C-alpha cells in the first residue's frame, strides 16, 4: 500500500518572522531521521507549496516574487512510501499529515 507523510515547518521561537520556523534543510533532516528510524521504503520525496499551514490563520513570511505580485507561502516536505504490514502505527512525533484535525 502507498502512503505519505508530511513534514511541516514547526515554530522554533516567537512568531515574529519566518525565522521562527524550521527551514527546508531542517525539514529534510527531520524527514531523513524518520525514514532511518522507521526503515521506510521511500518511493519519492517532494516539496509542496502551501499558502498557509493547517491551523494557521495567516500566511507565512516567505516571499516568492512573481510579475506584478508577491505571494507568501510555506514549503513542506512530503515523503511517499510503500507501507508494509510490518508498520503497525505511523510515526506521530510533531509531524502531522495535512488535513489532520488533531490538536
């Protein structure tokens, strides 16, 4: 069975600017640790751009400039993997799947 796990930037300090969130390098490191700890059979890894994070009211402070407009977005890491019957429960940690409503 195919499954995915999203690694969403976590706050690391006061919410003043994007500097208060994990950067892409930190997200990739966290994804690598999860893959190693759980011996995940990775199919693909991608980055996904979101206008806001689940549960966030405002868009983040990272700007991507386009002609005549600026857009603030979050970049997350999504790991697609083959889920075997040996994996009984998914990793919970601080990583959440998009759409989860658990607080």
